[in-house]
């Protein structure tokens, strides 16, 4: 049967319709490293999940766990990008090549990258293309 992961026991729990019990976030949620072996994953997906200020850490971790030639799929809100080309260049420097991009949707941009190897820049190199704007929510 299904066995819950360790972090599930630290998630907030609701008892019936009663109040939600507040618990601290799981330690794994506070870390940049996922509990996966190096080069063990075929596909990594970031769907509306590059909201932190440490986007580079997330993409480097995707590079670590992806197999050579593995696929990185990114779906993000279009209003967050100031310059898509700068974003694509930055991701390329982190060991990926762009396979496809779809900028036709007015709300979301879709990108597919393929892992080409380890990051091509040092850890202190500035990658301005990874600084995305906050999401803009419009009342409809």
C-alpha cells in the first residue's frame, strides 16, 4: 500500500471541521537539496514554483538530480519575466540547453530544457536573468 513520506507527519493537520493544528514546516522544506541520488531522474518540472529568491539553487538542484540528457520543464507566469532571452541565457549557463519555448499564451510561458552537463559558471557568478518579478494578480 501507500506509505506517507516522513515530511507528511509534520504537515498541518485538520481534525474534522475543527481548527488547523499549527506545526513547524518540515526540515526538508527548508533545504535546497531533495532526497534523490545524483543523476537519478529523467524529468524535473517547475510549474509555478520558481517563486523564491533562490531560483538558481532550485535549477542547480534540478541539474544535480537529472540524468545526462534529462528534461527540465518550466511553466511560469508571463508577467514575471522582464527579458525572456536573459532568463534563457542564465539557465543555459547552469548546464541546460533550450529545447522548446512557448510564449504564445498571454498568461504563462512554457520552456523545455535538456541537461547538457554541470553548470558552466562558478557559484558566485551573478545571473541577472534569474531575478523574476513577483506575480501580478489582476481582479477580473
